[in-house]
């Protein structure tokens, strides 16, 4: 029986992605080979790579002056790669949680970091009206925070190049890519299985590379020149990303994903806000639609483990909050259905009736 999956990542994937990827594992494109066995430089996989790039451009409406890459190393490698390439003297970082904090740690190795943070309130809100110095090399933001449950819903504009980690909300809403110099993220939160990293980069950023020796594997230009195949790419992950992008198209594209995201989040937040046991610690205007963080009222905190077990008995999995903050987290990525959320809400209400 298929579970109601609320894992923060790896995420729940669409049935189409699971079915077609599993078939390709047994045999890919009538080749007598598994997708796990084919040459990444063979014409069969090259066609998959080309189609995946074109689908990314189509689904996200990416302008022609951008390149799309699929790399290894996760978003965490990008934390290092971005300042290595683009920080000449200093950069501006918006710190809204664990992952942006990690990005800042890496950036400080290459220059000065101007930081604005929401740490003063345990990262439960998104700072607004940012005062960005005119002379920074770039601005870095994390649009959705998987651990703290906040999200930036607008496409911001700055005088400096804007770089965004969209690991956990990519494909969930329309994005004006033209406002970003670079968008990147791990695929495992909304796009595919763990092991691939997507990079959408405006080509003129290659003219802004810092004057320092950069290892070949960390040069964006090298990966663009080689079509993400300077080394062996994560083949099966890219195949699965292609299937996910095709599914998003079938579902109605990012406009449809945006509506589904709102419907799922509204249902769950309404249940939380009308509960006697549960509450959201996140500022209402900044509540994530991808990672819905909630906690017990203080008098019920000793029941956390019991609730997770109870939800599990209803086939709801992945609800335990991140180890650094505790509580609960329901990750409602694109493949999460309204039925998944309905079952969770019913479990929450039943548990409350027994204990509140």
C-alpha cells in the first residue's frame, strides 16, 4: 500500500516518474540495457539529456540567454562553488535558516559577507526591505527553508546579480527567471531523486568570474561547454527529472502546481490554526507551502512521539520535525496529493479528540 509521504527530502515522486524510471531500470529505450548501464555519451541518453534541458526551459519559461546544468554534489557544493566563482570582494546573504547559514560559512572563505538574518526570532520570518550595499558582487537568498518552514513568494529585484537556492520550492509556482542571475538546488525536494543538482545560470555571469585559479570541476563555464557531461552525469536522476517535468506539463504546468500548493497548504494550516493542540510557530505571511512546520502547545509536548506513531498507523510518514528543532513537519511537495493532506488532517483531529 502506498504511504502518505511527507518526507522533507528525498521527496514523494509522481507515479509517472516512479513507473517509467523503474521500467527504464529493467530496460531503457528497447536497447537491451538498463538506464543504469547505458553510456552517458550514447545517442539514447544524449536524447534524454537534451529533452530534459528543453523541458526545464519550457516549464520554467527560461529565457534564451540562460544555460541549464545538471551536476553532482548537491546544493551544498554550490554553497562553495558560487563564491569561489563570483565573490571578488564581498557579497550579500539573507540568512533565513540552516541552509543559508551553511552557504554563508562557505562564502566567508572568499571575502566579506554582508548578512541580514531572522535568527533573532528563531528563523520564523523572512526579513523585508533589505538594505543591500551598492557594491556587492551578488545577492544570495534561499527562497524556501525546509527546516524552519518559511518561504519567499515574490521574485525580488536588486541592483546586484541575484542568486537563489530554490532546492525546495522549484516547480511549485511560476518564477520570473529573468530577475535571477542564477537559480540552483538539489533535485530531491520537488524534481526527482537525490543525487542531481540543477543550475540555471545567466550566460553573462561567466564574464563576472573572480580572478583566481578555480579547479576545473568547479568552473561553470566548463560544465556549460560540455553540456553537463564534463564528467559522467547522474544518468538515472536526469531520466527521473525528465519524467517529473513531463508530469508537471501534463498536470497543467506551474500555474496548476501553484494552485495545488495553495490548496494543500491552506487545508493543513487551517487545521493547525483551528486546533487546541497544534500551532504554527511561523509568521503567517511567510509560511512555507512546501514545508509546513507545526508544534504542540506546551502542555502536550510529551505526546510528540506518540503522535508520530499514531500518524504512522494511518500510513502518514515523514512527519517528525528536523532533529535541530523538533516538533513536526509535513512536506507537501508537488507530488503530495489532496488525499494525503486530508488523511493527515483527519489523523490530527482524531488524535486531538483523544488527548485535548
